[in-house]
């Protein structure tokens, strides 16, 4: 076979066979298919798409390109969750311990943030001492002992995705459904859990900008999971505004603690309970929203979270420390009415520029900086009310402040938002 023929075949809209996909992916991982040919192939897929069968073959070739985690020694139905990326998305920090507090094992490998989106690993590393690198044996033993571990993805898992994702990132071929679906699901399948909750974000701050695309991605991923006997459900969630109140690593950990102490915003607390109910039902545990809410706000989820922090070397005193960012700038409403827009993308980028995120993979992070909103879409505001606090290392410039304020839209007519837009199972 020759890579050029397979590129041409895809470019012309034809379907590749299983053997051809296998040849291309294994050649790419082995280094016999070079980056420039794989880039051309990714661009051909971008314009021509892939059939369901091709996407399935690509996913399974990617799974087989690296190590696969065997969680079978852990008793019970092992659960995992994945978000396609968001702003202020601290869901894993709360949902994983909540589900584990019901005795359901949560064995999760998470990623880092890039661009305007955050990553769970960075948030956990804002806790002094927290170790995200664990051997497979330590990972499994911790889940056996306390039902929960969240670690970084092993370098040997889905080698093809590591190479291909980096290539897609610099060749404008990230946002195409078959490549996103195979990238996400290959990692989830290789990570070994029996059931998978997919949080597919939609809106300006997400990869999927429209509900139609989010639905197509969800259906593709759910079908891929089911094909290999993993119970899989996708929940399409709103990412038109940041999730919850905080954006920024330490600030999001603090918000997660606030929610697990029963002091979170009602909307995000309820959202986590709904996700918890779905994740538990995937593990064949049926609980009412009321019981789940009790676990969340009465200390049981928090206890699990603290157990995980301790087991992974984190400092429990540091966990509760406020942000040490030296400059805190409060932003006030300049009108009466309701908040009608808080664009996730703009605020995600704003927080990134403060140091809370990375523009490129090698950028260092400032764990302490970010934004905490006191108002969200749908909230009533009066002129002079506090909208948000911005945590930074340096004083903000007038230009930065003006830009921040410009993105907070207040109007006289209230609009409703809901976190869960649709469930695909
Ligand atoms: N997240 C992934 O893991 N892969 C993609 O392709 C896009 C988002």
C-alpha cells in the first residue's frame, strides 16, 4: 500500500477498507507514514468525512496503537466520564467523588487544558502536593481501596491519538466529528471502564457550536462505545456561558468545595446531581435526585474528595486555602435588568491571558488567577451590584477592564438557560 493512494481515495470521497485504515494508523505510529501525509489525510477527512464503519475502524486501530488498561480486578461496574471541553468546567472534581460516595468505582484519566478550555489535571495540581502521575498498579489499588482515582493519561495509552491530535492542532483539522469521536472514544475505551458518561458541550465556548453537530457527535460516540459493550450515554450541555461561578484552577477547586459543602449555586448543584443520577444508573445504581443531592451537600462527596486528595499526596490544609493572587478587581453592573449574555469563549480567553490557561501547550500556568462571577445569565442585577471578581498577578489595564465589561450584557428582558439540553443514549 502507499499512503498517497489512500489520501487520494479519501480526497475523492471513497470509503477506505479496514485494512487500509489499519495500515495507515500503524504506519503513522511506526513512523513510516510521515506527518505531512497524515496531515493531508486529516484534511481529506475534514472535507469528505468518514462512514460509520470507517470511524469505528479508526477508533479501534487507535485503541490498539497503545497500552490498554485492565480494570477487571476492581470489583463492580467501573465508571468514567469525559467532557468535550468547557470554560469553568469543574464537573469531574465534584461528580467523581459524588458517584464514588455511593460505592461505585470511578477510575478516571483526565487531560490538561488548552486555549480557552480548562483541564481537570491542572485544577488538581493547583492543590499543593497532588500527584497526577501514578503507576497502573497504584491507580487500580487506590480505586479498590477508596473507589476513586483521577490521574493523568499514561503516555503509552492510544499513541496514535497523541501524535494525531498534536498534528490536527496545527493543521486546522481538530473540529471534525469522526476525528473528535475516534480521539475521545479511543482514549475512553483504552482506559478500561465498563460505563462512560460523555458530556458533550455545545455553544460558543465549545468545539460543537450547534445543537445539530453536538447531536451528531454524541450519537457517533455513543454508538462507538456500545459497539465494544461499554454502556455509554451522552449528555449535551450548555457552554454558551461559563459553567458555575469560577474560571481558573484554584478558584474552580474552591467552587467545587463550596458546592460539596452545600453552598454552591442552585443551578450548578442541581446539574451535578442530574449527571450523578445518569452516571450511577450506568453502573446499575438507581437513586433519587433527593438522595444524590443529600450525598452532594451533606459531606459524603466531600469526604470522598478529601480521601482522594490525601491518597494522591495532596495537602488537605492547602486544599482550603483562598487564591493567593495579589490583585483582586471587582466589576460592578452599570445598569438595571437581567444578565443576558456572558460569552464563555471570551471569558475563557480572558482568564487564559491572566495565566489561568495556556495559549500553547508549553505555556506555564498561574494556578491562582481567574474570574469568579457573582451573577450569571438570568440573574437580576441593579446598577452597582457586583458582577464578578477578577484575580490576577498584576493590576488590570483600562483596556482589559473595558473589554471585560463589554462582554457582560444586561437587558430588561430575562432569558432562561438550562444546563442539560438533551440526553442521547
Ligand atoms: N478532545 C479530544 O480528546 N479529542 C478531540 O479530538 C477533541 C477534543
